[in-house]
C-alpha cells in the first residue's frame, strides 16, 4: 500500500489535531519568536491593538514588535496555503555553519566486506564511497514589500495582509520548485529512461501505464537503485491509481497490485508563480534520501527596516533565507514515459 502526497492531502492533514511551533523574526537585530498555532485547520492570527500607521510612526518598540508578530503570522498563513510536497524525497540537513559551497560529505557511504581471514594476512579494511552528484551551493533567496505613507495614512490594513500572505505562499512555491525542478528538467538517457509500453489491443490506457511502471522498477532494481517514490502529474492520478491497485480483471487477466512504491507525489505546474510541474506524459521513480539533501543554513526570516521617505516609503519588510539543494539524479532517478 502507498501514501498519496499532494497539496490537497497535506492541507487535509493540517486540518486534523493541533499543530504548534515557534517562528523567528528579527527586531532591532535581535531574534525573537512568535507562536504559530493551528487547531483543526484554523490558524490563530494576530490582531493589532491600534491602527497600523500609528504603530509605525508614533508607537514604541513594543508596538512595533506587535506589528511584526502579525506580519510573521500572516506570512505563515500564506505558507500553509502552499504545502511542501518534496518531503518524502529529501533528507533535511540544517546547519547555521554551512559555507557557501559545500563538498558532499553527507553523500558518503561505508563499504565493508567480511572475508575469511588466513593467519598472517592483513585484514581487509572498509572504505568510504561517495555518491556522485553536483557540488552543493547555498543561495540567498529574498523578497519584500513596503509600507507607503498612503497605506498608513488611509489605514489600508488589508493591503499589507494580502502582501504578507502572498510572500509566504511565494516562498513555499519556490521551495517546491528548487527541490523538484532538478528532477523533472534533467535529460535522462539509457538505463535511466523507460519508454512507453503500449497496452495490448482492447485494453485501457492504465494497463500500459502499469506495464511501463513495472518495467521501470525492473530497470531501477538492475541498476541497484530501487525506487520507492513515484513523482507524477495530478492529471494522471486516476490512471496511475488504477494501475497501482490490484484485482482488476481485463479479458480474463487479473492484474496484481504494484508493490515496492511507498509514496506517490503529485506535483503540477504553478502558473501563478511561473514554475514548471511534472509533464502529463511522464513520471519519475525515485530512490529517496541517500542522494537528495535539503540544505538549510537559515530558514525564512522576516526583518523590518526604515523606509525611504523620498519615495514616501515609511517601512520596508524583508524576508530572506539561505538554502541549497543536493540532488544526485542519475544515481537515483528513473524517468518513465507514460505515452
């Protein structure tokens, strides 16, 4: 049996039970935190005690802290609207001391072989082998917006709220893209590519999908990289799930369920943010974790600073993160053509 991972299933999971975490932000160069709490799908948002313009122009430090708490929680609400679907593929490594360019030491694996020992001979020692892949690089990702005097003077609170949420949504859309784009844009050839196997005459298309997935599993197993995660377009969900489940009788042939796949991730294009999803006629069988690392030097951090009055900008809100991705593709991915 396999689990389905999509934006919808992840949102549904967040609607169950209570989820609580501490979210950092920066005020006057000092890191502070605000509590994020979701109860049965409802996120507790922060309400301002005074008009926003008054808090920025004449409020003290406590008032500005109160405003930043609202900004951060609004951003987090936007992130909830755009769940991260790449989790089953990547291992997260978080280290504030990451340099800008990183040697892939985490991709090492031990190789030890026991042999019969003959008296007087040297013991055979183990060694470290590295999974091949690109050098990882930590990049800076940033976005922001400005509070103009007009927004504050007319108390248009709804406008910053919309920007806050859009910022959080855009950040998570970016994370989905930078982790999944390497997989879906790579050019796979030879042993990493399984071409379409058309179904026998009179059989539905899902039979061809089933046969092609099974052949891809065989190819990945022969290459010593058996995949347990299938990445596909949600448009193909009905056909893929018919292919995955067993018990279907076609012309006297009963098809068994496909085993070995633990997670099916559905990822579509994001026209709003301009990101490419999985093509409808493709899927990817992936061996997760070992060759896929999510590198976090610093997760999303919100900061505020004085604006530029020459442009009637009263305050600027900046959000930034230091992140990198390591993906060893040919060692861990089998492309499957579904047509």
